[in-house]
C-alpha cells in the first residue's frame, strides 16, 4: 500500500480542500504581512476565510486581505510558529481601544449613601 500526501489534501473532517482563501493582512514596510491570531488556548494560528463576506463579518469591512491557497498560507505561517490553520472563524474578541487600556477592568460603583446613589 502506498500513501501519498498532497499539499491541499483535506483533513478527515473537511469535505474538500479550502482552495483560495481570503487572508487578513496588515501593512508592512514595503509589502503586506499576513496577520496571525491565537486560538482560545493561546496557540498561534493562521486564519483564512472562504469568502470576503465572512472575513468582513468577523474582522470588519476595513480589514485588508489577500488571496492565498491553503498550502501557501501554511508555508508562510509554519516557519514563524503558527502550525495550525483556522478557516472561517466566527468568534473573535472585540478590538482593543486606547480608552480600554486606561480604564479599570471592573466597574467602580459609588459608595452607598453618597449623592450619586441617592440621585438614582
């Protein structure tokens, strides 16, 4: 028995290879750079979307992207520590804003009996 592995072979749970993906990028010095993300457990992962609408729904309409095949994305991501590829993720954390960095992580409530609590 001879087994061959092809770059775009689907995983057992995938019905077929992902094909050309919409891959989020960020500006670089003279080119764009593929954005890497983290899984819920903290592992680095490359991300690709099967259509532009899914990318925009998850990362916003202003997110720049390029088209890459699954094998090309893996070839770019693996040498820099992202050995997994996530296709069409739907859950993302909200973007960090400058105001969020300066604000406390838990709300500060006025002390009981103060003017702020009596006005409510």
